[in-house]
C-alpha cells in the first residue's frame, strides 16, 4: 500500500479538493473517491510527489483547466 494524492471535483455540488489515500495503486485511489463522490472528475498524482506547495499549485492549475472546458 502506498499513500497517493488524488484531486477530485464533483459537480454540480462543487465538492473539490485533494487528499492522500492509502491504496495499492492509482486505480484503487480513484475508486475510493468515486465511492464518496460518484461521477467526480479525478486525477491521481505520483506517489513520489509529496511537496505540499507543489501539490497545491498543481491542484489550482488542474481546477483552472476543468472550469475552462
């Protein structure tokens, strides 16, 4: 098991965020989020990415791309 960060955005409720999830791989991480927020758009980060500021910046950039489309 690894600690993997995942971004999620569930519309129309507008639940968005990121969090670490303990899972075997990226697929399992996204399944955890989908159970909590069915239909959410998700993105899984590399388990090697641990810098909190970099994760926050990537999250902001990711949300910006979602809302532009």
